[in-house]
C-alpha cells in the first residue's frame, strides 16, 4: 500500500488526550460516549472556561481559543508533564470564522472602527499565543491549516517534529462554526476540539502507539455511528477514528486523508 | 563551537528560490534595488477609505489571469503566488525535482498570515441578500489553506500540503518543517515559501493597534514610528545537499515562544534570543561566524528597540545587520520567506543590503547596522522573523562551500 519503498513509518507514543464538545465537555466523557454510554445529559455549555487562563484572558479569548486551550490542558494534565516545556502545534481549518465574520462586516461598513482585540484574536496562532502565555512556555509553538485534512496534517507535522527533535509535543485540533454569510460554505457546523500529547519515545505515560505512514489515497466509507456524526459536522473531528480507537482500546489500522491524493495509514497498538 | 541541541539537523540545499515584492519581480530586480537603495514603498493607494500611510504594492496583480483550470483559486493572494512561480525559472526547477523524486515525495509548505481574506472582505462589501456573491461563493478562496492548496495544484505536487499561519513568522517556520520532514524520510524535497497580499483587514487592523507609520517605515531610526505594510512572495526549493552541492544551504533553524503578550515583543527579547541561539546551535555555528543578519526590523518603537539590544549583546562587532523592510514593506506572513530569499541573495552576491530608511540609528545597534549597501564577503547569514502571539523564528543559511 505504501507509495514506494522509501516511505518510512514514523511511530509515536500517545500519552495524553483531551476533548471538548458542548455536550461532552472532557475526554473521559467523550470516551465513555464513544464506548456507548449515554450522553451525560447535563446542559450544553457554549464554551469551556479553562482555568489555566487568567480571568482577563478568559474574558478576551474567543470561543475557539477557549476550546483549544481547554483540551490542551486536559491532555497535558493526563501525562503530568510540565506544560512549560512541551512544544505545541495548533491545527484548525478555520481558526475563528466568527471573528472573520465580524471583521469583514466592520470593514464593509465602518473600516476605521475595527477593534484591535478582534484583530489580534483573528490571527491563526491566537490559541498558541494564549496557551504559551498561560503556561509560560518558551518552546516552539505553531499553527497550521489544510482544509478538510487539517487534523491529519497536524498529526503528520506533530509526528515529524516529535521524531526530528526527540521531544514530546502537544497537538491540538479544533474548529468552531462561524456565523453570517461564511457559514453556508464552511464544513464545520458544530464545535469540537481535541488534543493529543505525542512522544517519539516510549515512557510509562504511553497509552498507545501509532505507526504513521503516507500511502496513496483510497476512497473509503465514512465513519458510522456516533463518531461519524461528529466527523460529519466538524473538520477537526475527522480525526475521531483515532480517538475512537483509543476509547475502545482497539488495535488495528485506520486511514485519515491528509492531502487530495494521499492518506495517513495509522497502525494503532494499545498498551496495558 | 557551540554544542548542538539537535545534532542530527542536516543542512539542506536551497536549489532554487525567487522573490517578488513592491521592489519588483524576481531576484535581479531585488539585487538592483538593494544596490541602488531604491524603496518599493509609495503612498497608500489601496484602501477604499483614506488611511495616511505608505504601502508596498506589487504592480499588475489586478490584471493577472489564472489559467482556466485554476479559476477556483482566483484571488489577489493566489495571483501573487502565481506571478512569483513564473520568476527566476522557479517553476521549471520544481518540475525538474518532481521528475526526479515523484510528485508524492514532495511537500508544499506555505506560510501566510491573512491569505485570501481579501476575497472574503470583497464578498462582504457586495453581499447578495445576505449571502456571499455567487461569483465567489465557494470555500477555496475563503480559507487560509487556499495558498498551500493552490501552490500544490499549480505545481502538480501531491505530497503533504499545509499552510502555516503564525502571523509574521509563518513562512520562516516552513523551512524548519521541511528540514524535519526530509530528515524523517517522509519526503525528499519541499517547496516552501510565503505569500501575503494587501487587504483591508491588515491595513486597518495594524492601524487600530497604532502600529502603522504615516510615512515610509524607518527601521531602527531613532525617529521611527511604525510599519509600512507590503505584499510579497518568497519561494524556495529545498532538497538534500547531495542533490545540489553548489547551492546555498539552510544550516539551522530555531523556534520559540515569548509567552509574554499577543502583540508586543518580550521586553528583553527572551524568545527571540532563544530562537537565535537554537539556530546557531543546531547549525553548528557560533555568533562570531555570522557575517550578516537580516533583522526582523519592522520599524515599530518596540520591536526595533528590543531587537537592537539583542543583537548588541549577542554578536561581536564583525557582524553586519540590516532590516530590508524599507525596500519591501513588512510583508507579514510572507516576510519570513521574502527575507530568507533576500538573505540568500546577500550570500550569493556577497553584498550587505543597507538598512533603507534609517538616518540616525538606535544607539544599541549603531555598531552593527549597515546604513549603506556594501560589497562584503558573506559566508554565513541569519534571518529573524518574529510574529504576534510571541512566535519567533531564526533561520541560518550559508554558502554552498562553507560546510563542504
């Protein structure tokens, strides 16, 4: 299946997981739901309130950033690693399209009234900025995007960086629905955020190993069931198959499309 | 010699590169502009409402037509990307590499800050019953990845394609990503670069932060008062050194976060220093081996004061330094790649570009700052890129012969 003999497989150890949706506010809840448990039935929460952010940062940060920072905190907490020493990568197809909507609406009518806070919150690396400030982290942070392949692109870059630099790395993927005229052309209809702490070397923190390889793209059936629902409504949730594998502790192979003509082939192996 | 943090960082050949900015199209116009110290900046004739400032505008983008099969990508940013691909034989060099490696073994790693948002702004000015107008009602020109996806399509490359957007360091980070991916064996070569085009959100956005100068920017001048926004594109083809032994090399890179403020640099340049030290360390360099530094030098009070003090405490007198933003303006997400190419030109042409716009330099950088363009042997050069969110990158380049 691999495209040529040079296509190496990169192995990463998954150490920590975070997740958030308005109805499933953390990884243990999403995990149990993916295993078949009923949704907790608590009232949906429009946006999380990550305590790692200062009160003023929580007020200023847009919903996309709150979601990203919340899942990042969950994943790091699970590993007991020092967040200030872990490089981070934030993958999001759209960043915060609600802010883009508001900026473009202001520019169309009163361009001189653009809010400086909205403007700096609109940068694609806003979440990386808030996260590194909140954790006092001076390690590298990045932000990338790749249309519907954003989660897979983030995972590939995370694996590449973790290996090349022999470092654990925090990867976050998140998208929130926009508002206004952009809404109808964007794929994300419901909010979703998840985080994975990956490492190039095995430690006692590892819960699973993922062997990642680039292979030629093959059309496959969409995910069914609950995981499929999430993936259909949020670009960042297209990586949900990997979270499902973690939830079900199911070893095996899954594929995530990473570019128009290539997939990531991911062999998952779980550890006691 | 410094101890390497990442001893396995392997130099890469920059086997082709090109730059397009307000100074002109292609490398030769930039060499000429730097020699004669001509600025590409002029009074703002872009914004629809009056805004007193200078801009770096690439002439003729309004008249560029993308070929029929690329119409879905048509927007100012991708037109600039397309124009850049045609310069300096860059596209032919990529075709050659594609034939050697296979299209799926090459990545496209692009950097931009605002990307194609100009299309979205345009749509909001002429909504049709609350909807984007029908002629631009599709996602491929309203998402940041428009750039990376378009470049991959235009170059017929089918490997990993991503768009990095970390504000003004975006297209410097892609050089580091390419080095890591090649070292891991994921790909054999990469097209890296950045494209940023003029749009209203950045003009008014930086203006709302009171960071835009009312005149042409004057990096490191004691009287500087802000940036001049420019549009531009820088592109490079990176592959293993064995494939192009005479080509200049990417020796090292460093990346860091300030963890300080969303829009202001750390007052002591802490993150910037970490990035520079890492680039030196993993390039196997020490500060005294550097001949030229292309500074971030935006022209804001804060950035230049911090960067001037940093260079002062880190580098010996022998090092020459300048900002080239007086020529091109601040090309934001494209600045990393545009200035990487200008740095490569300094290496290839043995010239140190003068810091255009500065008459009286900040005291802290007076001993390093090159006020006039001069011929000088340049073997090793750095380029700094610092972005909002405290995102810092430093790249280290060298002549092909320096590490042979």
